């Protein structure tokens, strides 16, 4: 693995990794939008990363991470999600408070520290937002899940992940007492605006918007 990458280079690599999950070949404008920078700056960085064999880049054709680039990206993602888990589980941060802190901590390069952190946390498989944490070999555990909007009426489910880590979304979920592991049932779906009435344990049923429902992922569970 290449040493002495700058935090800026690592941010680009991680951004490409996330965009590549859905788009395949990634464009300069997509990276510029995600990192809130100019397309010309992205082009310059891509040339540097291409010279280091981290990306496969062809002008006007988009680009992807090389095998080496993907390995580096998974290591950055691993550190980010481990630090998020540590901040929530051990330091009692809210799940809406940890992303920016983890953005700084993910650039710590000490391999020994990350290995010790993973062991101290007893090798967690998922971060506080339900995203899988890569292990030391870059492997992740994926759990079967569906979007809340696809859950049939009156079937028991458990929240497994959120579709965004925006502070606004996480604050709203916290206000509504919805978190990873929350048990949930859909009581009614409204055709007028596609909002849904949900019921949580020991709470009266209430309605959430289609936008919020689409941001939640769940797995079906038996009625306990």
C-alpha cells in the first residue's frame, strides 16, 4: 500500500470509491460536486492519482479505482467507520455528531493503532449508521435489507441502516426516536403523498413523510 498520501488525496480516493458503488465509471463533475471543488482541480488530482496507479483514468471516458486504489479506499472507510463506532459506543457521542470528527481521524496512518482500536471494540461489523465496516482484509458483511417503503403492512421489521448521514436527517430520526435496531411496523400507506403511518414499540402510531421513509432500510423479523 502506498504510504505518505496526503489527506486531500485520501479524500479524493474515498469519494471515488463511494461514487463508483452506484455509477461504475465516475466523472470529473461527480467528484467535483461531492467534494465541492472545481472540475479543473479534480482533473489535476486525477492525473496525480493515475501516475501513482491508484486510478484508471482516460480523458473523456471517466475513471475507476485500480485494485490498489480500492484497497486504499477500503482502508480509509474502515478507519472512518471504526472511529464512528468508537465515538458513539465508548464516548457517547450522538450518531449525528460523529461524521465530521471521523473525517479527521480517518487520516491517522498508524496501522497498529487501527488494529488495537478494532480489537478494543471487539471487531464490530457495522458502524452506528448501519454501514458495514471492512475488516483488515477489506471484506465486509452485508445483511439482507429492504427500503422501508417496500415493507408490507403490519409486518415486523428492524431498522438496519440509513440512506444518508446528513446531520438534518439524523437529527430528525433522533427526535422521532428512530435508530439502528428500532423495531417498526407500517400500519397504513397514504396514496395522496406516499407518507406512511408507522408504529414503534411502546409508542402511539405516527406518520412520517415519503422522503423520510425512503431514507430508512429494514430487515424483516418475527413478532417477538
